[in-house]
């Protein structure tokens, strides 16, 4: 009997796609086999997401051919791709904000719940719950609008929707970066189940450790071209990284010291017994020059802590105090007045104005500083500030008048960071700062963090990536089911095993 892994599910030959003078894909060649995890590697702007967009029918290729299961494949829309047996979670689509979870899950397939032109929402919600239960996803409120769901819950709905078509090709475009540790582990289990069933998995991830661990093969893209494909036995992080950038790259992203390096006696911020909807009785101190990491499973409440400290979602009880001035933080304006900044996990919906130029995104947090005596804001000052951010963070753009939506994920995140780093700040809250950015931008962000730490800035680092928290933090605050269960210190040699034991 033929080995299922020798069957080609997807074959791409000579695929090209241009946007004006920009050649996003040039002569792409790719084969994805049944029963394998095939990853696409490349820096932001290398053409990975453009390739995926053509496979799922969001965009049409300029030239080249695609075959699915040996037959010519040319999807005219995402619905066409789904009808062909492709389940996908991609960056561009997501969910419709005004629809609840169950409506989003069955979008484009409402007929099974309709009678006399009316949708039976109760029946649809039951079916959605069954789909979630089938894949062992829990605590996803299907009655809430998508706009009110966390990025992780939205991704779970997208994953479940993709699996509902019983795909022969399952595509995940930067999906794991949005998931907590436990949800990510569940997705890995699902991937293994689908592999055994002969499903082909095509995946994009910027986590090279993850890529090398779960992939059977990796195709590297650079400047829109497929550079080569590495087999399982050839896969190493160093080899993938060097192929991505076309040169040898230092692997030293994280801090190399093993000591807590901050002013023990200089407390900058104090949270006392803060309580919210998903956390309770959380207390901690942040010191000058400290990177305090927060980690936990999906129900731990770590992301809500960041919003509480910046007062985007103020705690119901307890207090956030700036120790030197005694100022209490009740609203975001209090936070910014006290030299605090916040970089959220979901930059596209919570931080950036995507259809506005870089210039407007940069100057918005600095409106108070830029205002003249009569409240007038000089356009020249706004442009200078944006140019400063562009230069300081090496943002790749045609000009500061370029819209943010046209930038790569890495450059969007540089704008997100740069709009705060051109200000005089003492405390920086970073929620998953390297989510969806390539290896080069990730290294750059870690370099910035180390640089800011040396200058005495205090940072709260919230992340679903344990390697990131371990690699950058002085102390780690471990949360479980909304409670802060322990602190671990860098000089006590914290390990991933020790942290996971506390988390679960």
C-alpha cells in the first residue's frame, strides 16, 4: 500500500504575484504532502502571507499553476477554497466583529440552520458548542460579539471553523503566536491527529524552535522567491535563520546574564490587592530598571493585568500607585501623565489606526506635549516626531505619510513601539511584543529592551511565549486561574520546567 506521505496534496509551480512595482511572489515552487507539517519560513515581507492568500482565494496569481489532489486548482474566493477541502486560519480574514461566535463559525453555511428564511440561532449555537467540544476547546463564549472576545478566543473560533470542513489541507498563518501555552499544546495534538488522518498542514510561524520541532519539512522564502526546502533531518534553527536572511545571524537574542539587575530599593510602581473579572488579590512591585515578566495558562488573567495597570480596564478593587509621586492610576490619562506606556497584544485593533499614516499614529500619544498655547498642533512638529520614530526604530517605509496597513507585521510593531519611545517614559508595559514578527525584528525588539533597561526604564513583560519571559525577565510572576501563585528570580536560575509546574 502506498505511504500516505508520498501523496502530494498541493503542488505549486512558477507562481507570481505583483502589487505595482513590488514583486511579492516570484516563481514560487512548493509541494505539500499528505500527512506532513510543511512550514513556510521567511522574514516579514518575504511573501509568505501573499502566497497563502492565493492558495485560499483571497488574491489571484498573475501567473503560475496550482494543483490540489492532482487536479488544477484556481479558487475564486475563500468559500471556493473551503468547498475544495481547505481549512484555513489566516491573518487577513479573522471574524466579523458584529457577529457572535456561533455566527462567525458557520458564516457562509447558514442554510443548515434556516427555515422559511429565518436562522435558528439556538440550533446554530448548539452546533457550535459541539464543534468546540469535539476539539476539546473550552470556555469560549459563543453568545458574545467577536469584538468583545480576546484575540485567543477569536483564534479558537477560527481554528474550529477551519476544522469543521474536514480539511485535506489545513493552513495556519501565524496562529500559534496568539495562543496561550495550554491552548497551543491542544493545537499541537490536533495537528498530530490530522497528520495521522492524511491531512496536509501548511504552517507559518515566526517561532523557529516551534517550527523545527513540529515540522516535517520547511520551505524558505526570501524576497518573494522560494530559496529551498529543508527536510526533517536537516532542520536546525541556525540553518533556517541563515537561509531566511541570506547570511549568518547571531542566535543570541536574549539576555546572557544570570542575575537580577535592577535597583532593589527603588520601587517605581506598586499594585496592591487588585481584583478584576479574571484575576483577584494580585499584588506586586516594579523596580527601577527591572523587567518583570508575567506568564500563565489561558485562564490565568495575565493580559488583563497589563490593561489594569494602564487603567484601560481599571481594577474593581485595589490600587495602582506610582511610588515616587504617590499618584494613583485610575484612567489611561493618569498613566500617560505619570510617564507610563502600553503596547497591547492585538496591535491592529487596540493600538494602531491602520488606514492612517505612520505620522498620525506616532504623534497621537504625544498630543499634550505637541499642543501650543491655544491648543494648536504644528504639522511640522508631528512630522519631525514621526521622522524621529522612523529613524530610531529603522522603520522600513516610503515616507511617514505611508499608511500603516501597507506595512509588514514587523514594521507595524516598530510603529507601535516607536510612538511611545519618542516620549519620555519611565514604565513600559509590553504584552506579547514579538507576536507576529520575524526573527530579525524579534532580535531588534529584545535589543531595544536591553538598551532601555540599561537606561533605567522599568518594564512589565506579558507573554504567552515562555522562552521570551525566561530569556528577558529579572523576575517572573506566575499566575494560575486569576491568582498570582509565585515569583521566580533570574539569579535562582529559573527554568521552563519549574515555571510550567507552577502554571499547571
